[in-house]
């Protein structure tokens, strides 16, 4: 068993945004081609504390060298008040020959990077007739910062960011971090969420909202909303938008905004297409100039596997990680002896 901690995962993935986006793109294409297995995620919830949850995402990615495994990720929003990250996770990769677990990786870094890469890939793919030169980030956490890093890698014209968070101090600290990382990036803090939504035609929602609380009324026409947190937008806003998803069966579950929209109208006709389908078509996608386009990614386990496998393959020749040769029981022959 190879064990890779957060520092080692960082060592492989830091400043590798282009490679991460490429791995996520390849996973989406394989999924659209039917070369993946993706059971529904398992949500472990706690009756006494409904905000907290732990999710299991099993998956199989059928590349030339296939990968199988699971991400086990906890989301405890109260951690931020304790000085801890909201999310913590582990990824297990299994052998496709024996089924035995082969690698255990710290998963929150992988999860954040694949989420960011998915959003950035959508922004680069779901293009506009006018290049996106700015982005509004609603929610100033780890995911928002990672998304901005990936957007900077795939959108060469991106020159400005407007940020908003319900916690003013958090927004100010986030903006300062952006200025330190990217001195050439014009950074502003919005005084209201409506100001943020209207500032640019590229908007990212990455909050911890558990129920819809926003409309797209303040968005400019032709805006692309990266609806990463899945529960920010009202069903009405979803139904009036051009909707692109990663997987309709997965995203229309667990009281996401799209799930609520489906319950409201009784069908999924409001979903226009999937990102994988757009990528596989090879044809340019142009956003509707008279409506808002919303990309809602459920966050598929195949993306975690794609990045975990990338980390494992890069880490081994670098000598990273800790080997636990006695992690598994002795073989049957050795035990008998």
C-alpha cells in the first residue's frame, strides 16, 4: 500500500493546473463515451446535525490502464470556526487485477482541484462571443480560490475578480490573498451579492448553502454561472436558464436546485446538454446572449480517480509517499506456512 499525504499531493499538483484540467477533460470524455461506471454517491447524514455529512463516491474509469476506487469525503461547515478546513477526505485506489487496495491518498486537495478544474473547463468550453475578462466569486473559501487559479490558467484574458462572502472579514482576507498571488489581477470586494452577480458575465457560486437563496435576476444577459455548490439558485432561476450539467442522473438528486426544479415541473427537459457531450462533439459552444447559462456539476467520482491516479503515477518515480508492505493480511500460502 502506498500512502500519500497532503504535502505530497500538493507537491505533485501545485502549479499543474493545465495537467489537472486535461485529466478532468479526459474523464468527462470517457464518461460520455460510456467507458465509466458511476454508482450514485452514498450520503451519510446525522439526524442531530443535518448540516454535516460524509459522502462516498465509488467509481471506475475505463482508460487504457483502468482505475477503480472511492473517495470518502466529510463536509462539516462548523470546522471553519474551529480553525479547520470544512472538508476532509481520503481516496482509495484498487488494483484492477486483484481488487486489493493499492494506494491511500489525502483527498481534500484532490477534491478541491478536480472541482476547480471542472468549473474552469466549463468556463473555457461554454464560450461567449465576447471573451470573459472578469469573474465574480460568491463564497470565499478553498474551492473559490482553487477555481480562480484554474480560471487564470485557461482564460488568458481574465484580468479582474470581484468577490463576495457573507463574512466581510473572510471576503477581505480572500481578496488580499488574491492580490498577493496575482498582483496583476484587479481585485474588488462587492458590498452585496447582487453587486457581485452583476459585475461580470462569468459568475462562480461556491458556498455552503443547503437551500436555494439566490436568483439570477441581477446577472447580465449572456452570463455563465458556474453553480458549483448546487443549492444556491432557486428552481425558478434554473428553469429560465440554459442548463449544462456533468450528469443529469447524478445532479438531480439530494435536493439540489436542479432536483427541486425537476420536482416542480415533473421532467428534466430544462437540461440542455452535458459538458461531456459538448466536448465530444468537437463543435464550439456559444452561450445564449439573451439568457443566463448555468453549469451545475455534481462532482463525479471519476474526476477524483483521474486526479488520484495522476498523483500516484507522478509520485512513485519521485520517491514520494510511505510504503506499508504489511497493510494487507499475509497471502493464503504464507498464512498456512
